[in-house]
């Protein structure tokens, strides 16, 4: 982000909440794509604060794709990897986790003595579980690798056009 000239416009995609968070962290003005993650938009600020009152010792940790109403209450905001690292290093033993709840399994495996509470969704549903992430399974990955299908073919002219921005991204990373 800082490698781009300050006057250069940035279009941030695919998530407007993540873009808003990046804008706040970097001070850069960006045009935000109006997409979002359905999981991170379902968390209820009101229910989360009620949960916090029930567990006053719990820290709220959140993924930056959450809405501002959730992020403003978070003790820590970070990527999935950063959330895992944070709870491992934290002295605290209880966390309210505002992201896809699949991460809680990993947290419990790594830190069985700590307690992880999923942040509640607005509706009484399993709305905070991503139906698209659930489409991917180890079996499907295995079968795709074994059969080498489906094959994706990209026309040469598109490959050539795509190479420059990909190289630029890799150089900046």
C-alpha cells in the first residue's frame, strides 16, 4: 500500500469492511468495492455486548472483515493467523471470537485450557458459518488432485495481460 504514490487512486476489493479497516490503518483514501463477507456482516453488536456482560473477563477478538460496530469493541483485530497467534500469546483465558467459527476448533486444539465463545449472529441461525467455505472438503481436494480436474484453461492473450500486475504484486509483497 505504501509503495503506491500517495496521489494514486486505489480501488480496494473484494470486501468493503476490510477496505475500511485498511483505510483506517494506512490513512489512504480508497474506492471501496461494495462486496462483503456474509459471515462477518451477521454479528450482532447488541448480543455481543450482552455476551461480554455475561463474561466480563473475555476479550473480544475480531477479523477485520467485521463491520465497524463490532470492530470498535474488539480488544484485538487481525487475520485468521493473527487471531490464532494472539490467543496463544495472551495471558487471558476467555475470548469472544468474531469470525467464522471454524477457527475455534483450531484454537481449542492448540489451547485446550482456554475458552472460546463464538460471537452471536443477529438472527437465531447458523448464519455465521460460511456456506461457501463448507463446499470445500478434503475429499473434494483429494479427488481434484488425483484426477487433475477440473482443468482451467486461460487464453494466452489473457495470460500475457495478467502477468504484469501479478509480477508487480509479488514485487511489492
